[in-house]
C-alpha cells in the first residue's frame, strides 16, 4: 500500500511508503497514484550531447517497454519454478501471491478472449453477400 497526500483539487502531490500525518492509504494500482508516478518518473540520465536531449523521453519509454516485457519473463520463470517444485507458491509473501494470482487471472481472461475471436475475419464475406448481419 501507498500513502498519498492530495492538494485541494484532489491531485496527488506526495507519496509515502508509510503512514504520515494527512496522508490517505491507496492501493498500489490506484489510477491517481499511477498517473502521479508516471508524471514524476525521472527521465533517463541526461545525454551529454545537447542535440540528443529530445531522445530522453524516447529512451525512457524504451526502458518502460523493456521493463514490461521483463515482467512477463519473470512471471513465466516463477511458473516454471513452481511447476518443477523448486519453489512453492506459499513461499512468496502474501502481497506477491495476490499480485501473481491477479496477473494469472488476467492472462487467463485474455487467452479466453483471444480464442473467441480466432478466425473471426474469415467469417465475413468481403463481397458483401453471404456474411453475418
């Protein structure tokens, strides 16, 4: 959990990892918290060449994409270790278990949705006749 302080408009202006006076507790996936973190995330180290300074934002986005793909790799690695009985699911702290179960549920839903639409393009006759609807 995170603890946030908001301004008079309700915008998050500070985030803490422990309770502080005037802060409210929010979930880690709170939309306002995510927006605050994204808006205040430090840009990668500045370039030494001023001509390349515009690439800092692009470099940060590349790191974020890389991090997201690495998350998927880590999830797969955890699943492999659990399936081979190298580690037990219950060895993880409760917070990590909850996140892993949540991600596993999302993956299952996405896999199910993708099976619903497999071959959907093939069901429509582009000539205008004989298709659905």
